[in-house]
């Protein structure tokens, strides 16, 4: 099925087809619904992606025929009905309760033989038909969102708190699962938003995860112990969360036929490149040099092993992030150098010749939204480096940019303590295949932190809440102290 052409017959499913075949059609057509017909092409029922997922969680097999779970008393209208008559039909209480506040319900138009000839998109105040007389849908059908409700696992974090806001701005319903290790500051102002739902819980708990994925169309998995230093504090927990928890989450999504699954990986999987002046692409050799990168790589492999004709995960290997966030971090290279230059009037560069790709947290969020809005066939099983080809810098060059914008700060080169990670990454694939473009530069990130400090923010940038490593270290120390007592 081409993603630029959709025929009316593409969303029709024979009642003897399996549930698995029906959800595949629903995912590909991106309308959230399939219309069921019998062997004579007569309209006999409807099924939504939500109907299927509810049935699966109750134990129904994917191999059962769709007729077992379809709605056998669906709404339909005759081709000769006027708009006024259709509105009279949907005013019925049972139908009105199913009508979303935003968006529309899909109602088939049938001929005298009960065969579907058109689909109406009926909202509270309007009726639109998107089907040409030829049986093809209008081009504007592509503007209808196939994903409405998104679960963001780890949505209270540095990236997640920015992404959630962007999703809400775009009218998605956002559900967040987070254990609030670093607090709720990143999302507390979202609690009153009617399109936001929060579940506090541990992603390692299967009951919590099964509950969280109910009634969602897509899952974005950000949760992890993030960063090389933080991951070494408690290696066992890092393996549990970053690998085993990820694998379990992906398995649950596959079982539930939540086939759009986006995983936040890292460019750290490239590790110590032996040819750092050569750009690395998604097919380049992987060489992780930390537990954090190793677990991300194992997670990638575990997720991609689950790909089948329906389950369509996407792997995003993120560049090093920077920029302002409601859950701010000052343990990321651009943010760290900038705040130290501002507050201490000096900052250290360790080595400096290492290449590192960089990405503003706002641009990072847009990559996830781009994946949500791309036809599922184009992102199925795909791995994308996420960043900007213009934002690959040597660490020393990032320092020079900070120095230029904060001239009274002193840049000190330390050549004894050199970070082994060194990778110069190519982002051509995501730019060409998803038409992904970035809007921010390192200069923008530095300037916005300068502006925030001038406004009185981050009075104590050394507070452990701004550092994953220091915060987790305190939790571990406190727990050890408690056990000793």
C-alpha cells in the first residue's frame, strides 16, 4: 500500500480475517478503524484499534476471526440521506457519548445493497466526505492524525518534560509513566491539563506497565538511568531498568498491538571511533565503551528482534542534548560549560579533540513527533541517528563558542583526563527519509542559558537536582546509611 494513495477498499476487512490482519490494515490506513464486510461485500460491522487492544488484554487470540470482536450493530447511513438527517441520527444519546470532543467519528455510507460507497467524518458540528467518486481518498485525508493518545515512559525527565508540552500543543492526549526519581518539577504544571494523565510507577513492574499502555495508540520510551557516570553507580539497577525493563515494555506493546513504539537510544553506541574524522552512519560499526551504551545497544537489538508484520518499532540514536528544560540538567556538555563559565568564570575541557554530535532538546522532541506523524510503514524497524550535520563539533570547539559568548570566562584544557568517547555522526538518513530539520544551534542554547541566569534562575546550579549522577549518588548513600542504622 503506497502511503500517498489510499483507496476506500483499503480500509475494508472481510469478517473471516484474523484480528492480526485487521490491526495491520488499521495501522497502515491510519484512521483508527476498519469496516467489516462479508463475502458479498455487505457492511456487517466495525472494529477500532481500541476494540482490538481491549480484547487482547482479556485473552483473545490474535488469530481469532475479527467477527468475534467487531461491533455488529454499527452506525451507517443511506446514500440518499441529507446532512440534517445524519445529524438527527448522531443526536441519539448512545452515539453522542461516543463522539469525541475534538475530532470525528467515521460513519460509512451504504448503497441499496448495503455495500460501502463512502466514509463520512462526522464531528459535533460538521460532516465531511474524503472519498472521490473513483473510490480514492482526497489528499487532505493525510492531515487526519492516526495517533491521538501517546504514552511517554519517562515523561518527567529532561527530554520528556519538553516533549510532553510539544505533544499537548499539537492536541495529542498525553499519558506519562514515571517513578519521579528526579521529582515532579518537569510536569507539575501539566497536571491540570484535561488532555494529560500521570501514572506514578516503576517501569519494571509488569502490572503498572500493563495498566499504563491501556487505551494508547503509541508509546515513546525515554525512561532510563541516563549517562555514563550515573549508570555505573548501581550497575545491577542500570541493567534492570535500561535493558530488562525496556524489553518487557516492548513485549507488552507488541502483545497489545501498540505497534508504533519509539525507543530513545544514543549515539554513544558508536563509542570510541578509530576513524573519528570519518562520518558515522546507522550501518557503521558499533563500539560502546560504557555500561550505559552497552545496555542501549542490547535494548536496540532486543526491540528489533520483536519486529513482525505488525509490530513496527523505531530506534532513535540521540546526539548529546543541550538547552533549557523544565527539568533542567547541568551535567550535559554544552549546559555544563555554559553555567560554569557564567558562575565560576572558568571551565575545563578534558582532552578536547573528541568529536561529539549535539542537539537542542526542543529539536530532539520534534524528532519523536515526526516519527509519530510519519506513515508506520516508513519507520517500521528503522534506526535513525538524530541530530544536525551542522552540530558535530570537537569538544574544544564547543568551549571556544562558550568563550566567545562569555568572554570574561577562562577556558582551561586538561589533556590528562580524556573522555574515550569520540564519534562524528552523519544525520543524512533522518533528514532525507523523514524530512527532519533542526532549528537550534549550540549558540542558541548558550544564549538562552545566559538569559535565564540574568533573569535570576539557577541561583545554585550545583544543586544535585541538576545532575543525574549526583542525585542518584545521594539516593544510594542515603539508602546505605539507612541499612547500616
